[in-house]
C-alpha cells in the first residue's frame, strides 16, 4: 500500500509541475468551477481604396472598415505583395488604420492588410490597385523661354496659366524652374496634374529642391485656385506637386460648387508660405483651403501664413461617405487672427491625419481670445455612428499657443476622434487651462467620443491658477484613455485633468499621470501609475521613456 500511495502522490506532483496548477486548481466533473473561457472571435480585415487610378496619383488605402466582433481594439499590418517592374513605391506607414502609396509606374499593385486584436489575427485580405496608362497630353512650361511658346518640350509656354488654358482634362503640365508671377485659375471642369521642379531646358531632370518652380501671387487673390463645377456622376482627379507658392491672400484653394460631382485633390511636396490678407471671422485657410472636395495633403511645408481661422490648413468636408488624408506635413509659424485654429482647422467627419509636425502656430492674434493654437477638429455636433470617426496618429504638436483653452489640440462640437501615439508637448494657453488637449461638446450622438491610446502629453503650460493642462473636458464630452503618459503639465492646483461639468466623463486606465483631477464631472481611474516616466531628453523633445514602470511603458 505504501508503495502505491507514493506512486500516486508522485504522479500528482508531476501533474502539478507540468500543468502549472495548484491542487485546488485541478478541476473535474465534481468541481464547483463552472466558469467557461470566453471565446475570442477573429477580427476581419477590409480595404477600401480606388481600384483604378491615374498615373502619378497617390492612392489612399483605408482600413477603417475592418472590425472585431468582440469590439477589441485593432492593430494594422500592411504589405505590398507585388508592384510593377521598376516601381519604387513604398507604403507611407505599415501600421496605421490608413496608409498611402505613390503609384509611380503603370500596372498593378497588390496590397495586403492583416488586423489583429492581440489575441488572434485576421485572415489577410488583398486589394489590387491598377494604374491606367496615361492617355492625355504632356504640356511644358519654362519661364526662361524668350517667346510665348506653344507648349511643346522644345517651345514651352512661358506662363502656367497659358498651359492651363490650352490643356484638356487629364493632361499633365510640367513646369521648369523659375519665378512665375501670376495667380493661376484652373477651370472647374478640368482634371489636371501640374508638376514643378524641372530643370530649365531639360524636362527629363526633376529635382524640386534644386530647380525651384515658384508661383508668386500679387497679394490680391489666391495664388492657385479651382472651383469644381462637375455635376452628378462626374468624378475627377487633380494634383499640384513640387512648387513654392507665396504672395497671395491664400496659397492654394480647391472648392466645390456643390453641383453633385466629386473631385479628389492631391496637394503634395509644396512649400506654401507668406500668404496673408484675410483676417475676418469667416476667412479660412491662409496656406491651403479645401471645401467640399476629398483631399490628399502630403509632404508639404506650410509656414508663415496668416488668416482668420486655420491659417495653415483648413479642410471642410462634411460628407460622411468621403475621407481626408493629411500626412507628413510640417505646419509651422502660422497666425490665426480670429478665434479657432491657428495652424490647422478641420471640419471633417472621417479620415486620417498622421505623421505631421504642427508647431509654433497661434490663434487670436487680432481677436485677443481663441482656442486651438495648433489644431482644431470641429465635429459640428454631427450625428455620428460608431464607424464614422477621424483618426489622429503619430502627430507632434509643440510650441503652439491659444489665449484661452486648447494650446496644442482642440476637439470641438462633439467630434468623434481616435488618437493613437500622439505627442503633445510644450504648448501654452495664455489665460486659461487645457494647454495640451481641450475636448468640448455638445455631442450630436452618443457614439461621439475622444479616445487616446499610447499618447504622451507633457510639459504644457497654462496660466497661473489654471486647471487641466494635460486634458480639459467639458459640455457633455466623453474621453477614454489607455496606455498614455501625462507628465509635468503646469497647474497651480496640481490637477492634470479637468472634467469641468457634471455631464462630462473622463476614464483612464493602464496609464501614468502625475497629479489629480479637478471639476465636477465623472472621473474613472483603473490601474494607473504615478511613477516618473524618465523621458530620454525632454529638453530636446525626445519623449521616449527609460523607466520600467509598474504598469508598463507607454507613450511615443
């Protein structure tokens, strides 16, 4: 008996060692533990994009229709599986909800998206973008041509406007280096692609830094403008790329007359600077204005412009079936004279704003009051659904200022916004709080909320006696925060967060913050840390963390 007992005991011990259970955790038919594991549903990846595009277009790949039945947050993984021979195309980002690719060769580009919920990955989905062969005419412009020219490579037009007037829809215009003292107007029915930066006398050599094509306005109108007039069933694509654009009341303006048609506009690789003269409450977009069009605004430097609101960039697109894509721009030193949006003003419902640097912009220059020194997202109190939202990802906001609240970023009028890996630092609110992030209502839908994940908001400074210089929330707003850092945001009463009224809610979990909460609203906290994140070098803007914190390492 003793030998049998020893054998049985040994088997139980071995079982415990290999299963990692204690004897109490061993369950069987007679166990009282009836809890069953919760099954995880694999997420589903979906790609939305234009299937057929023109040569030279930037294609936006939209993964926002991917979903998880368990409502778990998703991670995105994009790949180019194949592309035409000789293509140098690359994804602008491989891990954001939306990305883009510059279609530099005719042919097929096969794109793959996989999404995961940290428990399982979706079945990969693919999408093929086909770049159609160019079928139009290439028209040439060279300011150094001694005569007016007729648009050929050997005898180019002398002015850009001459080439536009001559062109037909779907033509390409190539502009050589030089100063073009003109305000150009693109007819409302012409789909044109206009490229600057070619060497004078050699249109096979393009370098937009070495061969500067400058369009210099006369200070009385927009430098580049188009009022799209297409009717129902019409959709066109227009592009301006590789110019220095200055000296206008506004730099670039693409607007729709609302006749029922659609236009996709790409504004890329330009320097848009020193445009000013519009300072009223109803004046928007000193550098770039798009209204009622679907814009792709990428790799521009938008600087030293002035306007009433949105002095750097203004995008107004309230159509919930259309998206915006704004990426890799530098928006700096722009001045708003009115009260909303010094650098960027977005009145949009869906799309992606990613990898931009928004710095040293200010609002309220003439008004003396205002909100949103760096950027404002105006939700317009829209009736959002859960799948209609704007993604803000990997942007940097720094050195921006507002007289009242929202020095860095202002989310207004119940916008539905998802923030991920955003860095907001060293912004200021001169006479109020909310120097980092300000979220305001009212909401037009209970689906509208602002979420933050893996964000860092640090070293923002409000006025003496101000509150909530990390996050300021009011007027029926909902903010949900996870895995983020809030540190060294100046406030006399030691409150990183101000939930100002009873109708607003801020929930924070798995995050690090330094101080507490002010206001009468609801504040929910779960599993947070107050350990110093030990930034690598905040003096130079390096907010990577070096600390091993008890709740993990968060932020950019």
